[in-house]
C-alpha cells in the first residue's frame, strides 16, 4: 500500500481508538442494549420527562456507535479494494482509493470531536464573558482583541453572535463584554477557553517600544435550557437598575433600562443592557445567572469525580493561564498547549481554531500536545 494511503489509515485508526476509549466501548454497547429495553417498556412513557432523558441518551450513544462502525467498515472495504487494484495494476482505482481514505480521515476527525463533545451541556448555546485585567489601556486592548477573536471564530463556524453587555475602554479595547454564541456544540467547543489569558508583546501605546504583559479573564458558561433545572431563591438576589452606557439613540440613555443581578450566596454578578426594555434585560440577566450557577455545579461534579478516580488525568482549565507571545509577522504561540499559529490580520483572527482543537484534545486525553506549526 502506498505510504500516503497508509498515513490516512493510521490517522483513521488513531481517531477510532480515541473514540472507543472515550466511549468505553464495551460499556457503551451494554448501556445501549439497556436503553433499547427501556424504550420498549410501555411504562416508561408514563413519565414524559424521564422518557425524554432516556431517548436523548439512547440517540447520542446510537449515533456514536453507528458512526464508529460505519467508518471501520468503509476503511476495511477501501483498503481491500486498493489491494485488489494494486495487484491488477489499476493506478486510477488506487488513486481513487487514496482520495476516499483522505475523505474518510477527515470524517473520522469530525466524528471524533463530535463524540468528545458529549457532556451534559456541550450541545447548548454559550455565553463568553471577557474582562480586562490590571494594566489600563494595554489590557483593555488585549480584552478587545479576544472579544473580536471569539466573534470572528463563531461567525466562521456558522454561529450567531449577540452582544449582551459591553463596556468600552477608556482609550482602546474594552473593559468587559459578554457574548452569546448560538450554534451547534457552542459550549462544547468554547469551554476550554475559560481562564486567564496573557499576552506578551511590544506595546503600540508605549513611546519607548517596551515589552508589556497584559492579562484578560474569560469565563465560558452554557445557556441553560428547559431540560436543565436550576433553582434560584429570589431572596438571594439583589437587583439593581441603571442607565445603559454607550450610543443607542434617544431611549437607551434616558431610562434605567440596564439591569444588574447579584447572587448573594456566591457573589456572582450578571448584567444586561443590550435591550431597550428593562423587562427584557432582566430576563436576559436572569438567564445568565442560571447559566453561571449551572457552570459552578458542573465544576463541582467534575472535581468530585476526579477526587474519587485517582487514575483519571484532568486539567483544571479555570485555574490555568493561556499565554500568547505576539512576535513579528503575527506568529502566535500558546504556551499552555505548545501550539503555534500564524495569525492573519491585525489581531489573532484565524489563530483560535488550532488552539481550541489542541486544548480540547489535551483536556480529554490528558496527553501533552506536541508543538506544531499551523499555516
């Protein structure tokens, strides 16, 4: 077999091995049989809520298992066909087989990522909150770069982006901003970005051209849908209203339409000023609060699971610092994963995809990601 074809086969095998390990293949097959038996039990449908949960889990497992088996079957058929073609000296058919393996390798990578995004809220829409750290204009400019980077990344992946809250910087960038990303697996892809982001560069705002280090924090939390129950005691909330900031026409700066909600037990503060109506801003802020409380619960469950499973390797991304070194020709290196990327344009647009892919793979496998250049 050609070296090129063997490379594609190895790539497919690696993806399938990771899929099987993540699914815990034997356990997944037994669980699917159990769920199929439950679906056939008529008493299940007496509780619609439980029935929905069972059907959702069954569909997820069935799709993952079917996709894995389909890739294995197509790989074996293609390899067998190529061996026959090589024996008969049919180069055209061999080339067609190589092309088929290349497409199958891409499909295996996509299915691998889809299977890895199997958390309770991975398929949900997500909020991305960016806050500038200490450092004045330099950090505010860095926070603005991050906000534009996440916006452009989401738009390139077909997601809808809404600006929920925005506070402009004094000279450049932003003090804080909250984005709502709507799309398939939005939270699953973006959740690895939670944490502190550090940028090292020669500051364009320093007349002496000195090297500056800037910090910005990013918090990613999922939109809580009707399938997830979050109880919030109204007595634990402090609700403040104020006038929205920034340009917005005749109405936005003349009434107390912006809403800020503080959850007293946890100290979580959320606010919304994107809507003209105080009622709509209150609903949006309340939705953000439920989402943040759910994210805290997910982190608590993950910590408990790690404490009871000493063999599992996991990384507390919320306490990690992702560092970027902005060098000439816009070469950016993520010091957390070791991935470098060429970032076109005036900001980091285009650099996020390899960073997020590497972080997701490292988060799931616990293995160090090798340094690689991504054109």
